[in-house]
C-alpha cells in the first residue's frame, strides 16, 4: 500500500464513517482516561500486543529506516540509546519500562551500568521480573513518573519510549526527571506528539487524532512545540529534536492492513466489540487511522534528547 493513499481526507472521512457503524465514538471521545484506566488499557491489550505487535515484549513502534517493515525495527530505539550512553559507569532510569524489553537489552550489554525501570502496570512488572531475574544490574519497581521515588541527581540518563504521552501533567513529569538527573544528564525520548499545527486541523482530522489518542490510552496528547517550551522553562536544553515519523510508517501500514481485516466484517466486528475486551478491540481504530495521522501531519513521532543545565 503506497503511503500517498493516506493523504486523502475524503478517504479518512469514509474510514471514520465506518468506525461509527461499529463503535460508540462519542463515548470514546468523551472518556476521561486516568491512571487506573491506563493500567486497565495495558492489561486488556496485552494479548493484542503479543499477537500482532511483538512476541519479545516490545510495546512500542518499530523504526525501519529502510522503508520496509521487519521486526528488528523494534530494537532500533534501544540500539540508539545504547550508543548514547557513553559513560563506562552510569546510572540509568527507564520511565514506563513495560515488559522490560528495553532495559533488559541494555543491562545485558552494559554489565557495569546500573539500570532501573518503573511502570504502573503490575502485569508488566511481574513479566519483567521473571524474564530478568538473572540480570543483577537491573531493578524494576512500581512507580509513577509524576512522583519519582529517587533522590535528587540520582541518574546520569533517563529514557522513555512512548510512555510520557500518557502524562496528564507534563510540567510535573519533566520537573521530576530534571530533579533526578545529574547536571549535564540526558533525558532521551522516542515519543508521539500532536503536531505544532494541530490547532489548524480540519474537524475530520481532529476527530481522527482524538480517536487515536483515546483508543491508545492517552487522555490528551501534547503539542510538540508546547511540550518543548515546558522542558526549556524547567531547565532543559533541547539537544536534539528529530521528526522520524516516516520511519515508523512501515509499522503503521502493517497495523493498518491488520485492522482492514477487522473492518471488512462489520457484523462480526459488532459482535466482537460486545463480547470481547473493549480496550483490546478499540486498538483496531488506532491501527486503522494512524497512517493518515502521520501522512497528513496531524501527529508526529520524535527522537528527542534533553540535557539538564
């Protein structure tokens, strides 16, 4: 499927109309997603992530710089983070560590560096603890990045992959990361944002963007330019901000093709939505719409490095 297919707003309108036939979209759009609901989203979606996303435990997008989807792309972010950790001895924290895919990879390759991961989903933490019990330089624990239970200047590096999008208070989250970082320490992010032109979207594009966010457990997305301004106000220098949206498109096109199979069977889809976990099934909406969001500039996927001054 060519990416220019996703540039048509008329096609997007058709897709939204089909979603309306299956889902209670107004109820989805009006839902207030709090921490408890985020935890439930990941519990309910675990089967889907294992089935169509990554059997190895990744819960983030694959980056494929060559334009073709392959599962090695799930390791691209963490490989780049590995290259950024230049200190031979350091302390590293992962926010929203999920199933431990990233921290486990890094800890195994850097035995002299201490890694810690926090997450709010007990199911993920239990999985990580089991898979990493032989890795002595990795500790995972329950934790919320709005209230980090660590001393000031505890870490040399903090990183996250697609977790701070769930923040309901980005200023608090960024302040906490700034507090626990050493001076000169780095906060490395691979994250999805609303585009800087989000306020100029058409009603159709705006609705699609909101549906993507809500069905992925995000209450309100953050505009990239506003988020970076908050980071600078707190005391970070923006060392890097690369829009690498096109490099996740092979993954998004794959998700879209999987979602197509669901939306082709409207009658069966309605039944599945009634009897199966709604959080699990609603992921098909995001899979159905995300390529449009990227190609039409509604949302972006960014690689960011913030340095504490």
